[in-house]
């Protein structure tokens, strides 16, 4: 539900959950995370649309392709990065977002 309504930090949450329950290489978990993100976002868009919620289709047309390109580029970078560097990048990004949200009051 979180990912469908507000996708901020969804990737970090999915990586954390997958790391806890699926013991595999981080690169493979990142691929699963990307697929799950696409599914969550698509299902949410369908439910919001069918439920009569207003959808800003210009935003969808802008964000959807940018997200797909970002996911593709991110996956290529993740495949080429050493496991330790990738793991620390996830920890650093997750911590930064968490501290920002605490400090900003969001």
C-alpha cells in the first residue's frame, strides 16, 4: 500500500526486506526490487484510475519513461559495481533519506 500511494524510498524498503528474507547476491535482489517496483506502481495506477481517483496523465507520461530509463541505467551500474560498494551505497542512501525525513518533519 505504501508503494502504491507514495513511492518515496520504496526501493530502499524493498531492498531491506529482500535482504532479510531472500539470501542472494545484492545485484539479483536489486533486479527483483526493480520488477516489484514496476508491478506495485502499475497496479496502484490501475486501482486509482478504476476507483475514480484523479490521475495527472501528464505526470504519468513524464515520470513513467524516466523511471524506466533510471531503472535500466541503475541496473547496469549495479551489475558492474562490487557487492560491498553497492551494499554501502544502499545503506548510505537509506540513512540519508531517513535522517532527512526526521529533520524535515515529514
